[in-house]
């Protein structure tokens, strides 16, 4: 896949400008990375990426926890080490031990991380470390070092529904294919080299000290987590964090060395609310299933009976559908993404690394901009988003029907694909509210094959079932 090539390229071409004084008498310098990306572009990119993240993660609305998190974060943000970015902090309902910040300042903390922390200082340490990646412009530098950052930016933008194809080369279903195309694409923004890690540790330690938290809380927590690697890290979901933040030795040791250069002070900062916040986090409802999980085939199922002749069955966690046995079923990338059900040649790779549906079916979940999905309003929001990215798109008024016993809407759409021969495309968009999101099934065909395929689409639609 294009995405993995991209990430690999970053790791290989990254030049690390890092000087680390082992035990010398001089304090180690920490560098703000130079990048061709402007500060405005960096903040804009972070916002686009944040929109994508929030489509795929469950952001918790809980005033007590949010207030606490932002109180610590905004305290740190006032320090000179934070480099005056517009930081904000959100809690994600996910029990893996993880946290990450995006260029320009959006930051996400998993519930699992707060559960794993023993003190408020440890949580503050993770914030300070992640904010340091932002302040030192690490994500932006990794983007800027690639010739193709503009391309990746374009992909992220399209995924967020904010930027469409500029040249009309890639139509609606290319864009739709990227909705939910995976946080994996974010790796370039959130996965760092050892050199960047040390810089973030040292800058983070100085940031903590400046706001009165004990800098050793950060390095001790990190060393504690690193010690849990191996089998234990798999079960706690820690491995993703460990691989994004490779340790380059004993963090506690080099932070302790750095502290020798700080002005003497007592580290007494605390909101005093950590115990109560831990209780609030522990009593949150369990995380909801995400699109990636809902779209994945269930293991160990036997095919349903009464399927149309020559069809095979696809039973995912969120729905079941059958499709012609000479078609292929698969997701756009290994990080998840839309489920494609296509005949030979039914999709094509696009210039910007997306996958464009030409003929066949595609299923995904659309999370509304705010709150839980409703059938009419969220279908309308989805279509408006698609229109923004595709000047050729014409949508008819939706009509009502039932799919798998659930209320559904069918919206007939015409648009153009990137094909030069017969670019016209007819699209049938079916939407159903499921798991507080909009389950959407798309059937696409060029007009010349419409008659031939309409009976296949109808048969597929009749096999759709939902678990309850
Ligand atoms: Zn890091």
C-alpha cells in the first residue's frame, strides 16, 4: 500500500540533528526543527488530522475529567518550552495505554493511560512530552522532509471532507473511500525517531519544572511503561505507544542529569483532584465498537443458508452481506478503512494514494460532526460533505426503504470517475443508523452496465442483516 511506503520513507531519510552530552558539564541543547511548512499550515494540518481522529475514536464528554486534563495542559502550555501553540486536550475512551499530540496542538489522552498512571505528575509528564513533540515541530519536520507532504496533506484533507480533488481527477467514491481510511496514515505525524524522543524528554522535563511538576515523574513513568514491554504490552495495548516513542536508553538517567541545570525549587504543583478523576475514569461506560472493528469479518462463522445461488457470505461484527463468489471483499488498507466488495477491476489506485471505486459495492460508517447519528440529518450531512469534494456530484432527493428490517434511505447520485472512457457513474447510496453512526452502503456502476448489475445489487441488498 502507498501508505506504508510513505512511512518507511520517513524512517529511512530522517536526518537526526541531535547532540547528547553524556556527562559533560554543559546542558544538552534542544532544537526546534526547521521545516518548510509554515506555522499556519502546520496548525491547519493538525486540525484536519484531528477531524479524522475524532471520526474514528470515541471522545469522552465528561466535564470533571476534561476540566482536570485542560487545567494541567494549559498550565504547561504557558511555559516558554511550549512554544505558544494553541493546545487543547481531549480524553479518548480506549483502554490501551496511549496518548498523542498532532502538529499545532490537538492532543488526545486514552483512558487507559490515566488508569495506568499512579500520580498526577505522571499524566502531566505524558502531556509535557507529547506537547514537546509539537513545540519542537517534530511532526511538521517529518512531513516537511518528504517531497510528498502536500500529497499526504491532500489525502488527510479529503478524508476530513474538507478538501476535495482540485483537478477533478478523483471523484466522490475516491473521497468516500478515504473516510475512515485509517489512523495508520497518521504515523508520519505521531511516530518519532530516538533523537526526537530525547529532545521531547528534555524539553518536556524543562516544561514540567517550569510549571512546578517534578520532571522525574515523566521519565520514571516512561521507564516503568517500557519495562512492561513484551507480552504484557500486548494485552494492555501499550505496544503502539512504545513503538511510536522508542526509548534511547535510560530516560530517568538523562533527565536526572538535565535537572542539575535547573534553578533549585520544590515541585509541589497539583490540582489535588487526581484521585477523584481516577474514580470518574473508572466509572465511564466501556468503549463503543469502532468502525474498524465493525467492518472486520467475524472469525469462525459458518455461511448463512438461503443465500442467492453463486453468492458467498461476509459476516462482519456490525452487519452481514453476501456478494457474488467471483467478486473480491477487502479493506482499503491494513489499518482498516472502507470495505470493498468488487468484481475484477472494480477499483483503481488513485494518484494521491486513495482507492477509487469504479464498479461494485463499498461499506463504511460515517460519524456525524456532533452527537449521535439520525437518519435524515446525518445522511444530509454526509452528502453535503461529498458534494464539497466533488463538483460533478448530483444527488436526488432520498427515498425511504427498509434494509435488514431497519429504516433506511436511498439516495441516487450521478458523478464522474477518473476514467477517460465513460467517466459517468451512477451511485446508489444506502444509509442506516447503526452504533450511533451512519452505516453506509454504496453501489456504483457506469451507466452502460447499470441494467446488468442492478439485479446483483438488489440481491446483495436483500442479504443485508444487522445483529439486533
Ligand atoms: Zn515521544
